[in-house]
C-alpha cells in the first residue's frame, strides 16, 4: 500500500465540524441552437435541473465522499430551499442538528449551463451580518459538541455568518478542549480576504492566489514574492501554516519555521473550478485530522482538487478516483511528497 493509500485509509471515520455559509447550487442544464430575436442572447432549451449542496454543505459532501463523517453548522432560511437542503443532507446520512433557521432566505446560486459552458449565473441571497440570535444558536451548538470532532472547517463565503464574535467563541472552545484533554483540534479556514483578523489563531488558512494577494497586500509572480506574501499572512493571521491554491500553478505551502514548499498541479483537464476550494479544504482537514503533517495533507488536497476540476458542476471526489489517479500516473506519488520546485524569476 502506498503512502497516499495509507493516509486515505486513515481518514475514514474521522469526524469533522463544518461551520460557515450554506448554499444551494441550482443547475439548469440545456442546449443552445439559436440566438434570441429579442436580444443578442442565446436561447437555452432546458433539458434538466438539479439541486446540489454548495458552500459549506459541499465541503460536507466531499468529506462524506471520502468515507468520513461531518456535521454542518450554519444558517438556512425557513423556506422551501432550506427544506430541500435538509433533505439532501439527510440523503447523505448527515445530521442536521447544527442548522439554524434564520429570518434570511436560504442562499441559492442558479447556473445555466449549455454544451458544458456556463451561460449565466444569478444569485438569490440576503448577505450581511447575521442576527445575534442566529449566531448565538450556532455558538451554543459548537460549545456543546466541539469535543466530538477531529477537526473544524470554517467555510467563509463572506455572507455575514462568520463574524468576529463567532470566531472568537469557537477558538475559545477549541482552546478549552486542549486545556482539558491535551488534544488540539485543527481549525482549517477557507477565507474571504475581508477582515482577515477574524481568523487570528486558526491552524491553517487556504486562500487562493488573488485572496492571498489581497490579504497580504503583496502581489507575487515568482517564488521570492510568493514567500514574502506567505510570511506576511502567517504573521497577520497568527496561524501555523498557509496553503495558497494557485490554479494551474498548483499550490504553495508555508509553515512556521520551515521553507516554502510548492506542489505542482496534477490536473490533466480543467472543465470547471466550481467547488474546487471546497474539495481542497475538506481533504486538507481530513489529512490533519488523521495526524498527517501539513505537507502530506496539502499534497493529498492537491490531488483531490486535480480530480474535481475535471468535472462539470459542483462536484466531489472519492477514494477510488484518487487511488485510480495514483495508480495511473507515477508522478502523482512524487507530488504527494510535497517535493515541488519552482524557478526563481
């Protein structure tokens, strides 16, 4: 059994708490054969529609696909889409105990896709600071259940749910568990760059290239500049590691007290990046929950992302797909070691 397969085996059964913004991804699939006579826009002949778990709910879906367990904590509306989302979670065998019904509607992102290409997207949401009542209910659930979990994921889509108060209380609960049991639960954050200080004290953050530049205030086009940006983020957020996802350039991992590590992408074809960040953070958190070092967990996440971007729509990855990719390409195992290199420019 390879090192990667061993880690995949170890993540099975781990329990992850996913806290954050919950989204229903509504896909409208169809074909285009003509342009509207009313305006220069394509006419889409709808062939099917589907509702998928999005945002933090898609993170949960990825965790379940990899054989682990997850509980989602966030806010949904007391509406039809909120009920549909609960049904989707129940269908996975996931608990809905952490869901809070607020006054805001459930966030829905509708994507119209024709011939494999997204034609338009429209959002139905009410962003902005969540009510104190809803946040208090989330904090209460976290406090009562935090010790059950092997890792915590913060899925921040900047809809107003992940605020300073919630993060402060969550990190305090994690510290309380560590003080009582000696077990430090990893807190893994997929952040939006605004108000980055919300995440001070998290274990690791996973911004993409543009988010990392905005959060750090450093633009980077080469390894030296990339390291400066990562160092700045490490200090600014007070975390142990920063994993920057860089699309076709792969990933860059910077840990406190270590050198920058670059990991080359293994994606062969990229059809859709929708939900790729959810796959990365889910897999990274599972690796850390299983006790893997940052470099190994990051390389596993890189491989998972390489699978999911080859699919259209909000997608997940499973163990069999990762193992198949590993067995089919000897370079993937080298990528798993984290021994990436990047030329100085």
